[in-house]
C-alpha cells in the first residue's frame, strides 16, 4: 500500500483548520498490510466520521481502524461554571500561553479534557480552549435577575460607599439580587467554597439593570450598543480581552451587543459571517469590518458604527477604545470591508 500519510494528515488539518471551534489531532499507522490504524483525539463523532472518509478516499480498499481515537464530546457531558469574576481562556494549558478570550462569572462550560490543574473546555458558542480548573465550580449560581450595566459593579460589605469593598464584577455579568435597602441591592455570592469565588455584597442600584428591562425595539438596542461602547471609552487594548480590564475589537462588539440582548460570535470574522450586509449607509450600532492589508478573505478588525462615517472601536493604534472617522484614517479607509447588521 503506497499511501501518502503526510498528504492525508494535511487534508485533515485543512478541513479542520479553524481550531477555535474544531479539533482533529490524528495519527495514522500501517501496523499490518491493508489496515490503517488511527489514533489521537477529535472533538465529536461527526468529526471522526469525516476523518475516516478522508482516509478512505486517500487509501481506497484499506481497512480503517479508528477505535482508539478519543472523542471528547460524549452523550453525557460534564459541565462547570465560572465561579470567579473574570478568567482567561488559553490556547494551551499554561499561564504563559496565548489568551484567546475570557469568561466572566456564571459562564457555563462543557468540560472535554483535563491536564493537571487545567481543563479543555467548549463554550456555549463552540469556542474551545484551556481554563484554570480551580476557578471553576460544579455548583451553579442562583437564577439571575439583574445584569451589571457599568464597566464594573463594586461590591460593598454594607449598603454605603464608605463600607469596605468585597469585590468587583465586570459589565455584562448576570447576578442574583435577593434584597434591597434604599438605593442599594444585595448581590448573592457564588454558593461554592472556592477562595477566589465571587462574594456577596451590596451594589448601588445604578450599576445594575433588571433583566426584564433589556431593550426590545431595534432603536432601543442600537442606543444601548452605542451607550455601552461610549461607557468603555479609554479602556486599554488587550488581545483576547472582553471587559473594562482590557478589551479587543471583537470583544467590544460582543459585549456591547450582549448589553442589548443580542448574542454575537467571539471573533471579528465570525461576527462578519453571522451578519447581514448593509446596502446603504451604516446606521448607529451596525458593525463595520476591516480586512488585513486589503485581503477581502481575511477580516482582522471590527468597529461599531456611530453613523456619519464614524466608528468606535478598540484598536492597537489607539491602545484601546476610541472614536475615529473612517475617511480620515488611511488604514480604516483602505481596508474597509463593509457594514453588517444584526437587528431587524
């Protein structure tokens, strides 16, 4: 059998090249004549089926043994949630690895694999990465009824600003309020016993928004998107960042849309693919995309339209969130890739 294993592995790698949401780490061996043994790991059964099909086409007539390939997603998944206020998702199980995104308190995660103090997770949007397990818990928070609507909500021991702080919770996090006192609301802490868990505390009512008050109409949503972005003006740029601690371009778009009750994918190219092209001038709140050096197939940046050709975005050039006029900026003008809408 003159099968080019290298070519087969390249075809598999090409098919599942987007490792943000796909996983197919495969090895191929010919241990006996006419039989190919596959090993390694894949995300799910569908991925394994496709891998086997690729190998069959490249090695016609061969028997394919794939029983030792690990399938990470199974019929009885393990779930955990983020028990701390903010933590990163990494490309590898190490604090020194690239941080690809972040998760905030209460995020529910599917646990796929484990290595020492790290777990390989799948987010609700399909995003994959490694997280530090001691920051996660099996115990789930209570059913939330409020959302943090300022860059951070400060938690106090008592319902007064002179009281000591107990912690902080980032914007966009849903929390449970159990009681109130004047202009103060008491947020429940996480029920687990982790040392770094979100504690309970009193929050000024202006920093929380009832979930029942999320905007309903397109106009309300557009206003909320813009207001959230302006509230983050000056927040520094951070690759993989999703909060006022530091935020990247697509993290800003995702957070602003979340505050308007709209769920977006994590990265700029994913967000572009999920939207509907705008044929006329971009409206307030539409997303505007930009290419990498004019290559239309590579979306590298996203901003939020303010109308009249202006965009608010988190950029490395500004080291954070700021406003630019597209026509006045050479890069933005040259690499403009269109506006997209997510609202009816």
